[in-house]
C-alpha cells in the first residue's frame, strides 16, 4: 500500500465464520486469503438503502465477462457502480455459485448442523438489521469454477496462494460482509478451512 493510504480497520474472519464492516465512499477494502485456497463469499449493501445490493449478475452483464479484471467496476442490483477493482493477485473469482446454506448441506450431502455462509451472514449482518430476505447472490472471491466449452461447470480447489488478495475502492458507502466459506464436503476450499483477513484504508 502506498504512503497516501492509512489503515483504519483490520478484521480477521475466522475460517468457517463471517464478519461485517463498513466502508465509506473512496475508502479501500482489501480482502486477503491468509493461507491460500480459501473461498471468501462477499456481500455489499448500500449503507443508505439496503435494498440496493452488490450483484454478480448485473456486474457480469455490464462487463460482458465472467472474469474480473483490474479497473472493472462492480454493479449493484440497481446497476449503479458500487466497487472498483484496484489490484488483484488471485488467479480467479466465481460469479455464478450461490452461497452455501443449510439446504446445500442437507439436500446435496445429507448433512445437518453444518455451518454455512448464509447462517454466517445472518449472524454478522444482524446488528445492521439486514436479514436473509434481502440477501443477494455472493461474489465468491478466490473461488475457481471452470466453465467447459459445452457449458459444464466444474468446481475446483481455489488456485490462490497464501497472501493473495483483491483490493477494491468503494464507490458508495457500503456495509460489507465476508464469509470464510465453511464448505469442506467438496474440494473448493482445498484441504482445510482457513481465515480471511479484511483491511480498510482511508486515502489521504
Ligand atoms: Zn459457503
């Protein structure tokens, strides 16, 4: 980070859990894969209108691409610009797969009582009065989903290494939340569930 930025918040998201935080317009949000191969599900809400939420489908429609690049502007459900990618060292991100929830573990794996990203987000966003009824689809940072020429989707282990990160600039005042996805029943998270680190910077 250059000398014109000041770290104002650092949050560790424990593996398998979530944390929520505020990022004001113009501030920078860094999401770091501490040990590598950890999916970070990400939600963002307009702080002043929670109904406006960051939207993967509105973003890939505007970008005409399922791959994210430095300089891309991520769109909201109202098609406004919410966050801009300033730097990115991750080999891939996923814009297609819904957040895991209780039903994902029950219906697809026959497992009850497993933590999930949706449960994590409910816990983290409750203090902001944001509930499941307005949860959007997530940006799955660091996740690797291969799209075959015939359209088949293959969920692969993340290709991130320790310390890989994405740096975003807020284009609105947002409430953000990150879940260090607890999925350990398919290979997306590598061999273990690990922490994600969040940093918020003020630009001076
Ligand atoms: Zn998950």
